[in-house]
């Protein structure tokens, strides 16, 4: 098993986050929920800008672990406002259009002041 970002990370206000950014086991990669943060601060902007940033953060972790969009099996999405569903779908399609994963999307209050959070599970056959 391999853990990415076990030192946690920095949340809002520089708060230490006590979890790995991702964990890989037997070809499976579980990526923790990503919000639209840069350098520990939520970016300004509406759902479109925040969706792009959250997905870019997700892809950065996938890439670090040697995975890409085509390896993503499932995504979980949390939206702060149900009216943002169509706008989020447009951004999501830009990143996953050719390789759409299974997905769940729910409306939920966010722990940080943002409009979206996304996590994923990816799979790549282990090298033998």
C-alpha cells in the first residue's frame, strides 16, 4: 500500500489536515475529497471557476500517482447549491467527456466555504 501526502496538507488558515491525499492498493487509488483551494485558501469565483480548480486538484493527485482520467472508475461530488448542477456538469464533461466514470452527486453543506468538493476512485492494473 502506498500513501500520497501523508503529511496531510494545508486547509484554510494553514490548518493541518490529518489524512492522506490518496491511498493506492493493488492498482486501486482512492483520492480524498478535493475542494477549490490553492495554497490552503479557497479561490474566489462561482461554481464554474471553483469546479475547474477542484478537478485540477484531483487531477494533480491522479497524475502524481501515475493515473489519468481514463483510470477513474467513480467520482463522488458534493454541491453546495442544487442550482449549480448543470454548470458543474459542463465543467465535469470537459475533463471526463471521453472517459466518463460512474458518479454520485449530492447537495450538502460544505465544511469549508466553497461550492463544490469531488473525490474519486481510480484503477490501473498493477505492473507484473
